[in-house]
C-alpha cells in the first residue's frame, strides 16, 4: 500500500474515533455543568432577619391603619422564590402588624365603620391596636419588628404558628 493511502486511512480512522468521542464528551460536560448548578448549596442564603424597606416615613396624620405590601425572598433548598406579604402600619406610630390572622392564616381587613380588624374566614375580631376582641383566634395580631433608617420605615417580616396562644416563630 502506498504511504499516501495509509495516511488517508489513518486520518479517516482518527476522525471516526474522535468525532463520536467529542460528542459524548460534550454531552457529559453539559450534564456535569447542569448538575453542579443544581446541586451546589446556595452561597448567599437569604435570611429571614433581613430588614425590608416599606417606604418613606409617613408624616401625614392618619386615623386608620395603612395597608402595605412587602416582598421578600423565600429560600427552600436550592429554590428561591419571591413572597408577597401584607402588613398594617398603625396610625400615629410606626408600629407594624402582620395582616395574617393568628387563627388559620387568612388575611384580615380593616373595617372603618367599626374601627376594628376582622377576619373574613372565621369571624375573629381585633382592636385597632391588634389586640384580640372575639372569635376563635387565640391571640391578637402579630406585631413585627420595625425601625426607621434614613427616613424610611423598615420591617423584619416574621411568620408565627397558627392557632396558638403564644407567638411561636416559624423557621
């Protein structure tokens, strides 16, 4: 066999060997990158102790609680999702209450005519300061830690166990 023909056969053989090998290597490297991205632990865990910005401190006189929405990141394993929660800012103060009824977790409403919070699910009622008035709820609305930083109201959102007399924080 001439040397030229042997060289052609050798280059063809090496191509037929390397081409499928490179495809297999590409598939496994893609799977490896995807596995690392999925399985690696989150480096920057989102803490529930983060202060969330509610907005500028409201200096205008109000007579009713102000309903606000806040958003925070919720981490479950490797998944991060955004949660939206409602809070009430009490008038004349920067005290913040969770809008979640401590009985079964429904969101309470402010009734202007009766000047109280009411739960539409099981008819629990709460005073304007969040204390329990009546109904199946075993405690008042949950106060949330708040502060003023740089002229803006901030809050640490926390959730508590439902249907308990004491405030037991969920982790």
